[in-house]
């Protein structure tokens, strides 16, 4: 007997997709966004939704499962990590009063991602709060060429880094989720 789950998809139109087009909240039947900022915001929104979708329907034990040993990475750890990263980006923009680490030093965001309902709820609340706070700060800089923070980072670069971070970790989430319960899809 193997602990390897059988691969499956909820989609029927395109079985390699996560959901059918009509069920996928990332699908936009309208025209693509106008302008660079709107495009960046749309990509970030879709990657955020992808992470949420990869976590949906799992219990705390599944979310906290480190399914690719010896890595400490789990879906819950990714949620906590991205909350921490959102805070870090805000600290880059506003370096004079940096917010402290959410979960502690080192790999605490992953190491302390334990299978408890309160930890799961706290992680998702932290992520939503940190995303909203960073979005609010960046809304004050509509000029993508503006340079901000102590290092003079271009606002455009911050947007692209955020998208890259979510995209990379959504790739991890694909593999983690498939190893947890076999569900596949983009």
C-alpha cells in the first residue's frame, strides 16, 4: 500500500486545470486591464486567488503537512511566509518605523506552521491584513517609476517582486497540494 494519493481534477472541460472556466474566479471574460499598473494589480490578484484555491477544502493537518521532506514547506507555512513577506515589502517602502516580524526569526513562518485551527485562522487573517496594508501603502504611489524607501526602489520593481514571489510559491503550492490529496491543476 502506498501513501501516494491518486491524481484528480475537479475540472471536466480541461482536466489539467484546477477548475472549469465558468467556475474559476480568476477568469475574466472581459478585456484585459488597461495600463501597466492595472495589469500588475490583476496578475497579483490572480496569484493571490490561486494560493487561496490551493488551500481550500483542506483541514489544519493537511495545510500543515510537510509533504516534500526534508523541506519544512507546507501550504500553511506558505500562507504565513507570504504574510511575512508582505510586511517586509511595506518595511522597504516605509523604513523609518519597521513593523516587527510576525512569527519570529529565521524560518519560524514555516517551522511553527502547526496543525491547529487557531494557527490556520490566524495565518489567513495575517495574510489578508498584511496584503491590505501593503496595497494601501502602494496605492499612495501610482507612478510606477517613483523611487521609494531607503534604497530608492522603483515602485514598479516592488510590484514585480510581489508577483514573482506569489508566482514562485504558487508553483510550490501546486506540488504540495498534489502530494496531499492528488488534486492537480494550474
